[in-house]
C-alpha cells in the first residue's frame, strides 16, 4: 500500500490519520487493509497472524502422523478432513497476513529458518491414538478459547478468517471428545491410553495461554489496539472452568492435585505452571521441533521444481502472473 | 469477562447474531432408500468379490495419496490431494460395506471381533493375499510427477468402469457408481491439468513427467483382462468388463500425454490378472502393515 | 519472560511475538511464489458472489480449481470467481468485503455429527 512520494502525508495529515484510526478503534469498528494504520499496529498484526498461520500448518504434523494408521476407516476420514482443515486455516491466515504486505513464501522461509515461531504445543509428540482425541479436546479447546475473542479483532481480514476457523474448530473439538468417549467405553488398554494422553497434554494446554499477565509486557498495547481482547490469565481460567466438568463426564483425572472448586469465586483453582519447561519448549528445545521444521523444509525444497514448472507453463501459455 | 457469558457467545456476536455453530447435517447417504437385495441369478460371492476389487483399489490409492499430506508442493495442492483421498476413502467404505453385507468377509472375521463393522474387518483384518487391488494403485508414489501420472491413469480407468456401472442391475453398485462418477471426473481432470503443466513446464519437470509415465505405463498390463468373476457378473448385467474400457482409456491417456508434450510409452502386452486374484508384490504388504498395525494390536477395541 | 515477548494471541497459543521477530518480506525479485488470487463464491442461487479469501495459483485455471478445493470443502457455494489480486482496481479506503459466509458435505465435518451426551458442558 505504499503511496507515491508526492502523496506522502505531511505531519498534519498524519495526525489526522492517526485520529481517524483511533476513532475507528474506539467505536469498535474494523480496520480494513487499505486504511492508514500505525506501523506498530501493522507489524504486531503480521507477527501475530504469521505465527498463528505457522501453528496451523505445523499443527498438521502431530495428528498427521496417525493418518496412515488410523484404526478405523471412519476415524481415518475424520482425521484426514481435520488435517485438511488445518491446511485451509493456515491458508486463510496467510491470506490475512498478505493483506498487510507480507508474502506467504517469505513467511514460510522465516518459519523454516527459525526466525518466526509456531505454537510450542506442537513440539510434543503424539504417542498413541488417544493423543488424537486429546489434541481435539484439550488443544483445540484451548485454541477455541483463544480464538473466539479474535473473531472481534479490530483488523477486519483477521476477524473474518477467525470466524470461519472457529466454526470449523468446533468440529475438531467435538470429534476429539467423541473419540475419547468411545475409547473410554472400550477396553481397559484404551482407557489407560486416554488417561496417559490427558496426563501428558493437560499442562502444555494450560501453557498455550501464555505467561501470566504481569509477565506480558506488550499486552496493554495490543488490548488498546483491539487485537487482544482478554488477558492470558482470564482466558486460562475460562478454559480450566470449561474443561474440568468435561473431564468428569469423560471419567478421566486431570493431573493436578491442587485442582479444586472455589465456591466463593465460582472458579476452579489450579496448581503452579512450570514456566521453565515452557521456555525450553518455546525456544526450540521441544521433543519434536527439529523434525517438524525438517518436514516443512522438505516439502518446500523437494517440490520447488513443481512450483517452477507451473509458473513456466503459465508464462509459455500467456496466462502468466503479473 | 464482561458481557460474554461463554466464549462461544462471542462468536455469535461476531457473526451478526446468526452464529450457526452447527452446520446443517443434510448429508445424503448415497445408499439411502436403495434396494440392497442381490439381483436374481447373481452369486452373492461373486458380487462381494467384485466389490472388493473396486473397494480395495480405492482404499489402497487413498492410502498412497494420504502419504503426501504434510509433504505436498504448496498448500493448495495439499488440500486438493486430501479431497481426492477423502472421496476415494468414501467409495472404499461403501464398497467394502456392500461386500460384507452379501457375506463376503474372507478370513477377516477369524481375527476381528463382532464389535468391528464389516468395512473395518475387511480393511484391517485381511492379509495381502486377500486383497483384490491392482499393482497400479499399490505402487509407491515416487515423486510428484509419478504420483500425478498414476492418479491420471487410475482415475481414467476407474471412471470408464464407473460410468458404465451406473447401468448395473445391482442397484447398490449403480448408486455408488453414480456418486463416484462426478468425483472421479474431478480427480482425472485435476491430474490432467497438472500433467500438462509438468510435461510442458521446465526441462526438469518434463524429464520427471516422462519418467513417471514410463514407470506407470508398465502397470497397465493386467488392468484390462477380466477375471472369471468379472466375466460372470458382466454376463449377468452387474459388472463391467474391463476389456471394453481399454480403447476409451487409451484414447484419453494418449490425448493428455500428447498435449503435455510427452512421448506416449508403448502399450504393454496384456497379462493375466494378478492383483485381482490376490497376487501382489511386497509394496502392498508394506502398505497394509502401516494401515492395519494399530487396529490389529487391539482387535477387541472400538474406535 | 526475559529477552522476548510472548503472546497467547493468534489461536494456538503462546509464541514469541516481540519486536525481534522479523516481518518485512524480502524484495520482490527473490520471490518465487505463484501470484495471489482473490476468490468469490456464490453461496446459493439468488445470492451475490461474496469474497471469501485468497490463495496462490500459477494461472487462472488452477486458481479456480484450488478455490473449489479450499473454499467449498463443505459444499458451500455453487459458483466461483477468481481474479488476480493485482488486477483489482479499488476505490479509496472504507472497504467492505463480507467474508466467509457459512455453508455443508462430508457429514463428519459437521460438529453435530458427533454424539456428545447432553450433560457435557461447553461442548
């Protein structure tokens, strides 16, 4: 959206533009791609949307590992549709980032080079088929808690992408929970698998909400811009309050001895989160980090000749890209 | 939390109050209302065997295509391949369920407990020698060019059969075919579009596409020779004689390859059916090992 | 946190989004990706085509099929238009592109396909 030099706003204009932007945010209206926006707003959004897109694409892998071995044809179809959805979600999000001047191939390069990150949750391996169910129930459940408020993001393309994604995530969470319910009605080994998976994924899913509020320096600005709607701790509490009764219906134990209902506040209290582990995993030391990135790199590099071939064909046949 | 009672309500707000969480469930069961009795004069064992041939081809090819997920060129192609695999998986489920419904379960029921539906007993608890798929679908993917050539050939062959099968005296097969024709047309066209671009793209893509065609063409040898089961069912007006589809298939493939500036490999000499009779190379056993491993570890489980 | 800011925003959870994370694309010359297409779907007869998002494709024909694969996974839409983003002439700001109308195909894609007991809260 760069304007020719002659049209570049003067200082006075810039103040007027800033005022218009502020008024749009204050009225809870959406900012659209061609609107003027502060550079910090744009950059923060690109970072946020890009890491979200990367998370969707990398998030295909932990469950994708079970696609070939899914234990029934129905489960295979469900899982394939889900993993395909995640590719679609990544694409919606890259599109939203591109409305801000980013470029998908470039964002992918930054992911592969480790300069942009994805959610640490996907650095944990999926050890049994119960993990597929638990990812749907807990990980997608946490994602929904994070994402639903983003349907009201002040940035229009992001908000619209999130609306569609949230609708589809609802299918993801339900298929996960239904798989777990079925497994809990199955053999003793199946029930043990479910409990084991819950034990491994519960704490990482709590970490998905990010560090405690007093340790999140940029949150205030993001709140003011309307691109963050609730604090990390608020969303985490909401998630725990939703998940505990669901665990009871399922018949599994959440691995937290400190978990208890506080009748006074109407919320569940929970134990302390191990933020050291979080930092380790987020800085690339998660069990599966190298493998996840290597597969993305291979998909890009091994197939580069395909992308080039289609471009060459388009050029030859006069359907070339601008 | 302010004005939002639950996180989901925010979605309703965001969607202008329409907030349809749940999409309509207006999913048409393609077999709903279809008469499932075996037509007069047809041996149910033959019918079931034929359903396995068509169902196994779809299942094995779906599994091969699924190997591309998280490894495909560009996200757009990832989504497209998943769509094709999902269609084929859907066809496999209907056909295996039909085989089971007429009592053709092979030795699968010796291993699968009662709680496992027929389609899964057949998919997960038959050994390779009981599979009726052809070598064409079992072959490893190779690179993207070879994958595309195989998809082009497999969907062209299957489309020719399904188009005729819509007239089958078995109403179930006719219904499955009617649904499948649209899907297979899309698969064939997707593969053809890609092959044009690979064949007439860069030097490298042309070379790879040609190598893919040369490798896949060899697998055409036993696709058009009917088994005894297919012969009997064709006479009964239930099945399609693959020999009758050969010229059409050949003409489609030659057209696509020529437009893709590829050399059409020599048509291989016809050989008697192998895969259709349960004779397979090691690649099918390997594929089934992955597909069936988990289900077989838990034969009493429900998923 | 120490050197970097971490945010939970962006769906799947906490990742670094501090200022050290680069956002600016490389110069156009080094880009190798396909052009961007904007996609429009007619959800059902009687409705306008509606902008649903964008994708990358090597040419128009591939774009319209990729749009079918991506945006009609649940059978939404009876007609699709695609146009290269670069070919769109836009008025000044104040854009309104109502995106992502809902829509329905493979039954397991729909949340209501999954039988969840009524006593499970928040599901």
